[in-house]
């Protein structure tokens, strides 16, 4: 249990830091034009919001601390 908390906390901390600094991106499709059977769409790369990265980082720190304190 202790090692599991530590590993999950570390993953959340690293992922949260990456999201906080804008490293993680995901594609977002936007449907723009449709004329008959033809359609055109645009794909944009969006970043994960900073607040999500901050929350994930804080939860990761808490889980690291819980894993370090547990006997």
C-alpha cells in the first residue's frame, strides 16, 4: 500500500507539473463548413488548463506525503 501511494503520487506530481507548464496537448476538432456531401473541419491543438495541472500536482504531493508517513 505504501509503495502504491508513493508511485501514484509521483505520477500525479509529474503529470500535474507537465500540465501546469503547458506541455500536455490534445487535439480538438472543430466542424466549420458542410455543403451537401462535402465538409471541412479544422483540428486544433489545445493545452490542458493550468488549474487542472495545479490540482493534480497538489494531490500528488499529498499522496507522496501519505506514502512516506504510512508504516
